[in-house]
C-alpha cells in the first residue's frame, strides 16, 4: 500500500486589534457589479479564475499582509504573502 501524505489544514485569523487597520467591503467585478457568489472564495476548493476584481475600502487605514473582505470573509493577501503560499502549495493556490 503506498504511503500518503498527511493532510494538514490551517486556519488564518485576522487581527482586528491592529490600530488604524483597513477594512474591506465585498469584492466586486471591475465594473462595480457584485459577484454572483462572493462565498466561493471561502470553500477551500479550486475555482475558475474570476479575473481581476476590485475590493472597495470600507474604512481606509494601514495595509495588512493578510485580512478578509466582505460577507464571505474572502481572504485577501498582499503580493508578498501570496507568493509564500504559491511557493509552499503551488497546486492549492
């Protein structure tokens, strides 16, 4: 029987106590139209490329490496943090 890799899951939580941090609204299409299903980003499953999206600010402030946006708590990462995930889990990002 072939050995399988142990599956590991991680939960990333936002730090809402960062003074002056920014907050986002729900992501929208570039033309400002709402997404058909903003929850799709939180399922932990591959999705078709949605194209470039906009994420309006709910409250301007200090940019964070990781935060969430909108009703679905869509994960939002800066480019540097996203690259870590692309490097460590290229088939999962």
